[in-house]
C-alpha cells in the first residue's frame, strides 16, 4: 500500500483502514460482520442532486460523539483522482433542514440538529440541500472508536499552536510539541471554548491539524504495511463505523480506496465553509454568501 493511500487515511478515516483489512487472510468475514449500513435511497428517496459525469466523488464524514454529530466534513475527490478537498461544516451553522422520515422540514435549524433528527441520512439530505451537491457516500465514526485507534497507534505527536486549559474537554497541554494519547486526542478535536474566540471555527482548525499529524504518523511508521497492525486498526474501526449501503462491504470499501491511489503529497487541501454571524443569535453562524455557494461550485 503506497504512501498516498496512507495519507488518505487522514481524510477518509475508517474507509481506507477497513479496505486494507482485505489483505489479512481469514479476517475478511470478521471485519465484514462488524459493518453497519444505511440505505440512503430508502431513507431519502430519489429527489436528490444528480450524479453527473465529470463531477467530484463526494464523501461525507460524520463524527458521532455521545449520540450527537460533533464533526462533519465533505471529502471531494476530483474526477481525475489526483486532487482532494476537505470541506468542514461548523456544527452551529444555521441552515434549512429538509423533511427526514416522519419529521417535517425546518425553515432554519442548526446543522448538527439534522443528525439528532434523523441520523446520518438526515445529515446527508441537509448537506445536499444546503450545497446543491450530491453526497455519494458517507462514513460515520463513533469517537470512542477513534480514541481506541489513537491508543493502539501509541499516541500522536502534534505541535499545539497555543496552550490549552479546557475544563469542559479535560485537556490541559502547553503550546508546542506534545504527544496526545487517545483520551487527549479526543479532547483536542472537541476543544473550542479555551482557544481563540471560543468558536467552532477554532475547533475545526485543531481537527485539520490533527488529521495531518495522524497522516504523518501512519506514513512515517509504516503502520499499514503490517497485516497484523492493519487488521487491529480495521477491527476497531469496523466496530465503530456506519456507512451507506453502497459501500457497506469490505470489497466495496477496498474499491473506494483504490480510487484514491493517484493522490500525491500535497494534493489534499482543507477548507471551512465560509460563515458569518447569524444575527438573531450571535452564538450561531450562517453560510456567508455568495462565498459559500461559490465554494461548493468550485469543486
């Protein structure tokens, strides 16, 4: 497995590690049995943005934390397969929410309320409505599984840009180089109130920083070259993820991973949805126009 695929793990989370598990003899069915899926067609229906030739492959990553959607990122792999972009959506962004199952649509609601209303399928539908793009696949990962993976990796070395002393997340680290164990890493990607202006945008900055550090860890220590290490990670992750039905098998996840092998170093960029203060509630934000629409159209 080449270094480009290892880098992708930092972007696509569970999918690539799970796919790597295919090479572990005798482990396929165990991993297959761990997977849980959602039928998006059944949950959302067919009234969705079209899947047109030449468009990016769009994958929604959802971080589940104590039953809530704490993190949402849209990974966009271009048609040529040589560039990827990760778009983070602040959870407190005020957006219209479509009908989800028996729940009526909401003219305006926080973005992360979609998951609380109708799970991953409702989050997919909300992203599609707000962006106009079609979400081809989603991967939802439970943060407890994320913590276990970091511990199994032996922690992550990261350069913390400013000291963090956060009672809410329980993280207390100085600025500069440090190693985060699983519990600290989970707190790091959760922290928001004790950094910068306390907004979700600062938390997203930390998440991007952590993803790069995780990518370097996997590449430099060659974790995915070891079948046993790969299986250990894959076993943890497949117990912690939910995907759409179309990629809900080890073979299909492996096929998705195969589409990413053309990625080159430096070909992944991280951006955040442009937002501005939501005037009725200064503690919330809303998509800033026309920048937000331009961002989705630029993919």
